[in-house]
C-alpha cells in the first residue's frame, strides 16, 4: 500500500507537486493566521517549532549546493571554449551573450525600481519570519549597509579562491572558475604542453563528471522541494498573513512582464536591426524550443531541441550551433538577469537597504556574473539569490526570508525565465550566423 502510494506520488510531475504544496501551504497558513486572530491566540510558537524546520531544511540544502553548482558549471562552460574559435566567431558569440545579459540585468533593475515591490510593507512584521526560517535565536534586526564600492567589487573578484570559499565571496569564486576553465582549455590545445594533455583532459573530464553528479543532487533536492515549499508557505502566511500577498503579486507580475518584454520587444528589435528580416517570422521558427524550455524549465534539457531547431528550421551551420548553444545554455541567462534584481529591490525595501547609484551598478554587474553560474538546471536562479542578496548586505537570516518567499513562486517564474534564456541563446546564435554567413543553404537562414 505504502509503496504504491509513493510510486503514484513520484509519477505526478514535479511542477504540479510544488504548486499543490504551495497552494495548500498558503491556504493552511492563512487559516492559521485568521483562526489565531479570531481566537485571540498566537500560533507562532507552534508554526516555528513544528512546521518551519521542514522549510529551513530546504533553504539549507540550497545553500549547501549553490557553490558546487556555480563552480563546476562555470569551469566546464569556460573549458568548452575552443581557443581558436574564441579568437573569432567564439569571441563574437561570447560578446553578444554578455551584451544581452547586461541589457537584461539593466532592464530587470529598472523595472524593479518602477514596480518597487514591498515598498508599502512594514519592516517590523518580518522579524518573526526571520526567526521561523533560521529556527534558532536571532539577534535583533538591523538595517543592512550597502557599503561596497566599485573598487571593493573589483578587488573582491580577484581573491585567493580558498579565502573566497571561506568568506562566501561568490564573485571571487566565479572569476576564478572562469580563469580555471579557460586555462584548462588552453593547455588542451597548446602543442607545447602535449605531454600534459592526457592529465589535463582527465581533469577536465573530472569537472564534467562532477557537474553531472551535482546536477543529480539538485534533482534530489527538487524532489524534496514540495515538502519544503509547503512548510515555507505555511510559515510565511501563518506568521505574516495576507500582507505578504502584495509583494508576491508585484514581484510575479514584474518579472513576467519584464521577460515578456525581452521576448516580444527586445529580441525582435535586435533581429530587425541586425538582420533586416522579419523578426517575428524568425521567432516563429524557434517556437518548438521555446515551448520545450517553458515546460521543462531547463536550458540544458532543451538543448537537443534548440540544436535541431536552429539547424533544421533556420539552416544555421552545425559547427556554429554545436559551439554557441551549449555555451549559451551554461552562461547566457537573460531571464535570470531580469528575475534576480526584482527580489533584490524587494529585499532592499523590506530591510531598509539604501540603493544608491553605485549599489545599482554593483547589482547589475553581480547579477550578470552570478547568472553565469545558473547551470541550465531547473531552479538554478533560486540558488543564485544567495549571491545577489549577500551582495546588497543582507545577513543570513534576512537572506533566508527572501529565499523562502521566492521558493513558493519560483517554479512559475522559472518557466518564463527558462523560455527567455533559450530564446536569447537562439537569437544571439542567429545574429552571429547572419553576420558571418554561416548558413547551410542560403544567406538568409530561412527556407
């Protein structure tokens, strides 16, 4: 009986399980809040003792895996860059990916400032949530200070990697991983180091295998996520009540609006200006891959469909697609760049962080560099929230609150975000193919 129930449970798609967990947790949490107010009693002790720990476990598991995911993904992505290709076409591909990521991060930041989520929410009510998420005594809430300058940011990017790991300096880890991956690739292709090449190849293969092992761990964590999401929803709504609905709605609509703007306006403008072709006709040829990305929530899982779409529907040569699209699935995360600033501004409003012009520049740079480590797996952006939120000065308890809020709606946002990521990969690849004439049958790329 129990075995059959477990098998039936795991046959249900993960997205549905997470959605059910979130909805039931939300309803139960609101019920606790209304019932406590009606009876004139407090249920915060019960929630924090018996329910919140299951949500805290999910947060802890995500924190456990974030650095390995980022490091191995970035190393393998950088190591996939052929030195010969990197000097020409590969450099152009990489440049387009970085430019669109920066634009998406600026768009996401600007949109977040306009939407201004959480601006009307009282800060005092979030103290209980911090206690609930950490499940241990927490010092009185203090206002975080966004004191990092651009100089501090640049110096922090080039730091002893072990010190960066010890201090959770994610930018230092990312930069070292990029340099390490490029160094691996250079040694693999340098004829003067032929004696070392077998060992270097083994080391590169080890990182690839390590990445796949970590992705498997991520899958296991995601299988637990319906339970964690249920507990987080009960805790959030049970302790803070209906006042939390406003930030949820504004963040969700803001992120989805920004992503739809990228797909329906920004990419068509880019295609129209650079190819002089009907952009919507090109995007229509990409729809199979975009829909697959929306459903699977994984750039990596969509990669075979993206490759086939670019080669069969748009006639892009295989030597370009086989290089550009896997690289894009690893480092080009435009949807993440729209997504993350919204939660950063929400956190700033909830915890009183002053976002100056300098801090906004740092937020954009941090978002782009962090997005490189998203890894192309479902929920990758959720793990990157730790990087963004620590960059604006939040402590671990405050980070836990925002991650807890994000966890409930992340599956929905992840669908739109991944569709944006894959669209960006294909648009950039098509633009480079058009500029280099890398089509199989004609100069337009369209049959």
